[in-house]
């Protein structure tokens, strides 16, 4: 699973050719969750509330880049790294 960003101990990644809706995965310590790019919410998994807030703040700022990477992933093209939150 290609990593597209890392900040504050959070790792953001996407799988190639994954099912819709457009989403990304986040890992923090032993926590894992997937997030909708369009709705900006947790699709599944569990994370501490403060971590979810940071991830959603980052995703809001980079929504277009996330959608671009989603489209690249569907075509099995190289994903672009996205600037961290801090």
C-alpha cells in the first residue's frame, strides 16, 4: 500500500485499484481507519478523536490532491506525495 503522506505519527496511504467510494487509509500506532475523500468522514475503523480531527483537517486542505491520487491508483499509476499537515 503506497504511502502518500506522514505527519505527527500518522501514516496516510492508498491501495491500487480499490473499490469506491474514493477514500484513503490512515494508521496511527495500533489504530487503523479509512476516510471518505468526498464526505470527509470515517468510513470504517477506529482512531482517537484528536487524531481523526488532524486527519480531517489535513484531508480538507488536500482534497483535490487526494482525488488526483485516487484516480492514479485506479489506473495503477504512481501516486504523488502530499504535503504533511505540519
